C-alpha cells in the first residue's frame, strides 16, 4: 500500500514551477547578501567567526573571497531556475550554502537551516525534466511526470517545520503576549504601522494567529474546501512577516511552496499555459525503491527527533539554549546579557581583563554576552591566541543574562576555567548556572 502511494506517477508541474521560484529566490538571497552588506558585516569584517562547534576548520575566505563565493552561489541559483546542468548546479549550491551556514552562527536563523535542508532535497529531485534548458538540449530527457514521493517529501518537511513551530509557542511568555510586546518594541519607529504594532490587541492577534496558522496551514492547504482561504491567509501572514521582521526571501519562499498544494492542472494552466496531460496510473517501482524508502524514513526520523532533543538536557532550553538550534523554535525569546572575561597566566599568576572591542564586532559581543556556546568558543579562542604568544592561560567569564522580561541572573559559573573544559554536545554543560523560576 505504501509503495503504491509513493511510486504512483503524477504530473510534475508543481515541482517544475517550484524549481524556477526556488532558483530565482536563492539567487536574490545571495546577490542581496552582498548588496545589503550582510556578507561584509558577517564574514569579512570580523577578525574571526563563530562557526558551529566541530566546524572550526570552516572559515571565511580571505580578502574579497566571500564576495566571489556569494556571486557564484547567486549564479548557481540562476542556473537552477533555468534548469541548466541542474544536478550539478543544485548540488554545488547546496554544498556552498551549507558551508556558509556552518562557518558562522552569529547570524543564525531557522530559515537558513530550512534552506540548507531544502537545497539538498532539491538536488536529489528530478526538477529539470521539463521547462528547462536540460530538457530542451536533450529532448529524450524530458518528462512531464514524477513519482508521488517527490511531492510528499516537500509537504512532510513543511508539516514538521510548521507543527513544531506551533507547539513551541505554547509556553507562558507567548501565551501572555509578553514576548510579542518585546518583539514589536523595536518596530515602533516603522512608518505608518509602528504605533499600531505597539497595541495590546495587536499582540493578542499576532500570538493567537501565529499558533493557529503554524498548526493548521498545511492541513488547510491540503484540503480542497479550505485551500483558497488558507492561501489568502498565507499571503497575509508571509507579507506581514516580510514587512515587519524583514527576513529576506523566506516569506516568498514559503509562498512558493504553496504550488505543491494546488492541483497540477491548475499550476500547468497558470504558469505553463498548457492543457492537462494524460498519466498512466500504473505503479512502477524503481530498482532502488527499498533504498529510497529507507533513506526517506531515516531522514524524517531525524527531523522528528532533533526538535525534541532539548527534553533530554537538564534545565529549561529557554535559559540554557542547549537544543535550541535545528528545532524550529522561532521568535520565542529575547536574550540580553552582560559579560566580562578574565584571563590568568598559569605560570605567573598574573590576571587581566579582556577588552572585547579588540576582538569582536558589536553583533558578536551581543551573542557572547548571553549564549553559552559563544562564551565557551571565545574562551577557546583566547586560549589559542595567547598560546601563540607562548602563554598558557585560564579563562573565566562573569555573565548575567536576561530572558524576555525576567531579571538579570548569573549565567555561568565564574570559577570554572572555560579554556580547560570540553563542550558537551549531547549532555548538559554543568558550568551553566541553573535557571531560577520566578
């Protein structure tokens, strides 16, 4: 039964049109990152970058190398949209985007993570079999059908993202609207809508709508009677996010995903100006069917497990941040902090305080002030820097952190030498102070 569902042939118009949207949008993201100064601020100006722990070897290219890197990615996006050398273009973009994602987390965003997953998924899909240069140059390559599993891979990925995002919002600071108030406070100078965004009734609507939209949007788009209404809500929701939170291409990428929910006939008529095609309903299992089902099952098991891993860590993820990333916990908290670093020479016993301005950009300083992995990584960086000068040092951090509207509380144990302790990926780092429930 499962194989009959997964390997049924369907019209590929949805995937073909999504490929064009996807390629154009990622191209705009990459060229836009240069034009807006994101590349310069995030990857060129910093003296060093905070990569994901374990990927310290992955560092930005020197000089203007990262500008060239992003131009190449933007060009690959255009090749994806055109469907030219698609497999190479899609895989090359996926690898390069993963590199950018892993080499820096100062500008971490759940949407960047989603794009990395999507990039690899798209690289495996037969997205250039029609309406592409590949198909035009090789007519035998052209096909107007695909297996049903292709469509449902995208839909299931979206369902996981939205569902976990909705569930994560079911906590006190979202339900009492206080986190919405904090998020909107920085928008009060927006033209026309700034004052409106400060209203309590707007906060209530945003909070309730955010939970319900994330929870219901995929089922509502799947069900034909509610599809057009859900699409209208999608347009409003994603344009609101684009205007208010200014999160790049991702509201528009989210709208592009909706092509997978409308019938192929509708998509083909609107975008390709072609009539409905006849499809043989016979189920043909490919030779690698078992391997494919196994790979998809493993992938989605990982996707289901990752957002739950914070429950295996001691204490509250909102405080410790352990297990926060890769879990679709979007716009849930505001963190501010104060931190000072003291180094102690092991041989002389002489101590001194570190001037963060000599090492970090303003954005990096904000991260180091209140995120445990940033604090630990900076301690490791100081250890290496002083080792180059022939000094063996201990590094101690004194930090106070505030989450949302709570009080500033001590965040790390100031007596622990952070230069000598390992980072624990799969268990709680005990030098993080326990949260204090008010």
